[in-house]
C-alpha cells in the first residue's frame, strides 16, 4: 500500500476488498511513521533538509511518506487525526472484523496514534472491561469517555484504571476533573492526586486544590505540594490562593518562592499576578 494519507472514502473502501484485514493491518503499521513525517513535513518542504536534520537514519518508507504528503495532509495527520486512520474507519473495523483482529489492530494503532472518543466508547461497547488497554490510547479524557468508563468498569475500577494510566501521557478536561472530585473523596482521591502528580497526567486547579481536603495535616499537604513543585507541575491559582491562607507566612512564602523561581509553570506567571500573592501574604495576620 502506498505510504500516504488515504482519504476517508478510500480507507472505508478497504472493507470492500477481499483482503481487507491485511490491507488495514499494513496501513495501521504506518501510523508511527505517518505522524513523525507529518510533523517534519509541516516544518520543511525539502526532503534533503528533512533527512539531514534527523538524529537517526531516515528509512525509505519515511522518505516516500514525506514525498507523498501535502501540507494539508500533514496538518490532517498531525493536528486533526493525530494518526493516519480516521475514527470512522476504526469504528467500521470494530463492526466488521472479528473481536480478536479488531483488538489486535487497535492496540497496535494506539501505541503511536490517538484513539478518538467515539472509538474508545465503541471499543468499550464491544469488549467491555477488555477494552482497558485500548482506551489507554486516548490522549484527552472527555466526560463522555469517562462516564462510559464508570458504567463499564465501576467507580472503583475507574480509580484503579486512572492510577494505572498515570504513567502514560494524558490530559484530563475540566468537566472530568469536576466529576472525579465529586465521586471520589478521602483516601481514594488522595491516592489519585498523588498518582497524577507523580506521573504524566495533566490536571488543573480543580483537582490540585483538593490537596487541602484530602491531607489530614499541614505537613502532609506541604509535602504533597513540594512533590508537585519537584515534578514541575502547575499549582494553579486556586492552590496558590489556598497556600497563602492555609500555611503560616514563612512556610507560605517559601512555597511561593520555590514555585515561582524554580518551576517552568511558575516562571511563566505574570509579574502582577505574583505580586498579588506576596501582597496578600504581607497583609496576612501572623500566626
């Protein structure tokens, strides 16, 4: 099969061929190369420069991909599909191929490409709890996928799945964070927050500020915030406000200092916003 971006209609046409499984398996195997080449195609239109800038030798397949991709195709692969197979094609596969073949191909595709929401939901409908490893290919956890996960895996099962998921890069949308902090509390929520901070799940202020609810002592809260700072995490405004109010002035100032001076997110804060927190500290009654 030619290494290029096939249109959605061309990809769906694969199912009308007698060797559909083999053709789709071959096309899915191009996923990692497609994303890699598409990113580079958006940065240069010259094959020679593409080859020269790579630290590792460029394969013949990658060279042919580069020559066959237009800027529009590269944009579609890198920013829209985040892979080379349209979600509608993967859903059609789940409806057409055997469960064993579909699962094999989805797991392979999800190693390097994004599993879109509709595909993850369909996979849970087809495989039930057996879809666990497939949905690890979701890069952005939406409320639709999260709600389906709760129905399929149960509340406790989702907690365990999120902890297992933590070593994979994942962004959680704010409405999902709100749902998480609504259905989990106490030790369960603390376990989740610790896992999110330690690993690669990106969380916002909705979840981070819950440190103060799940930690039983100031020392425990301080240690968890310090761990977040060590991991170069954003504390967000909600947590920074709470730091000023919750800790003695000396401790609060020390936490603010290290966050604003030593973390990537902290250094990105506007000077006026930083000044607001230090002003609040100066005006705070000493404890």
